[in-house]
C-alpha cells in the first residue's frame, strides 16, 4: 500500500453534558491486496463499536478517511496527542 496516513484518534469531551467520546480511524492492508478502513467509536473507557469498510484502491480508502476526519473535526472532535487538527 502506498503512503498511508497514520492511525487517527479523536476525542470529544463536554463535562456539562457528561460527554466523553472517542473516534478512531486507521487503514490496514488485507491479504488480497485491498485496503480496510477501520472505524472505532464510543464512550471513552469502553471498547466501543467497530465498522470495517473494504476498498479495492488505496486512494479511495484515503479519501474516505479524510472525509470522515474532516466531518468529525467539524462536529467538535479534536486530535489526541501530537497529531494536528488540520
């Protein structure tokens, strides 16, 4: 798989609403030459839910990851650690 983005871990916290959520995105190659976009989300401290999408082209998977990242940042999620928000 050509250059793939690093796994992304986003969080959204709002103590006034008792909100403490996470959203994680990562790309992984399959044994058949495809690329999986793995999404995990839920309340911080739980294992959350997982959804896997398979793409035949790595560029499609990267585009999907970028769209989801942008969507979550607009909704108030912030990158955790030293990963930039942009």
